C-alpha cells in the first residue's frame, strides 16, 4: 500500500470520528475496525492517560516518580486515580491502571490495558489490597472468573488528577481486616513470560474495548510493520 493510499484510508474524518465522555476519548465503531487492522491494541500507559486525564511521561514504573511536584499522590483510592505498580524482576516496566469503582477500603475495580493479553482492554477488574497496613502497597488482581485472584504485586500507590501540595494522602482510619482470598498461585510470573510484558490473567479474554491510538503511530506501524509497545506500556 502506498503512502498516499494509506493516508487516504486513515485520514478521512468520517472514518476516524471520536467522541468525548467525561474526559475520555472513545473511538467510533467504524474507526475501531480501521485501527484494529493496523494496530493490535493499546498499552497500559497511553490507555491510563486517556482514561484518567493524568499526563505523565515515561514507562509505567516511572509514573510515580515523575508525578512528584506535578500530581498529588497517596495510599487512598479515588475514582479516576491511577494505581501505579512497581517494576519487579518479572514485570520490569511496571503497570498502571485507572480506578473505576471503590467497593470498600480494601477492594476496588479498575480499567486497564495490556494486563489480560497483549493490547487488550479490560474493565471492571477487581483489585484487592493485601498489605498489612491497608496502604495499597501490595495487591492481587482478579483472574477473570470473579472467584480467584492472582499473584501479589507490589505497588507505589495512587496518583490523583490534582496539584501536588507536597503531602501524601493517607487514610486516618485503622486498617480494615484482610479479605479472605484463594492462596496466591505463585510469586508473580515465570521468567519465560517476562518478555511479553503482559501481566498475568489466565482467565477468559476480556470483553473487546476500543483499540485507539494516535494517527501518526498508526501510520508508522503500517509503513514499518512494527511498533514500540514493549518499550512503552
């Protein structure tokens, strides 16, 4: 396909129409078919930017440090805040997920990308705090069937779409009792799984979400035949 014909394909306004809802950009159904043809999903970082409105540079593990002096941070979940996962030997780029619902002090639901499978979006995924102090420094994520939860993942805490005042937001209430969960299956992922940079979720694939990405990236992917997802998630 020539550059001219590709530009015609992706640049026509009716084919890439998008609408905004509460600060979230959602590709139209017609645009979704086009994007899926040239881009096979979205990584967690650009997805979190789109969903939360929090605009930070770097890979997922860098967001916590890069938020200092810019966005408020803390250990209390808030709607539309970003839960930042730490880098570890088996998930070297970390992970970020957007808080979609708060169930109780130890249980939330998140929307995220690139956790269940490469580039896939999963919504309403339950995340449980398993830290001793109820400070969300260690969590387990629902595996897809609603009954089982995966390995324990270390996290930094939450990034809020508010100006950094120099004070970390923390709960003043005593820690809530830990929830009864299935035993953690193992300690994170095997080393063989690390190169995929997709965190564990061996359950059923999530419902299809939008597969939106910027046009210049779509164009570059189409022309070069590769993308930079593993370097930026």
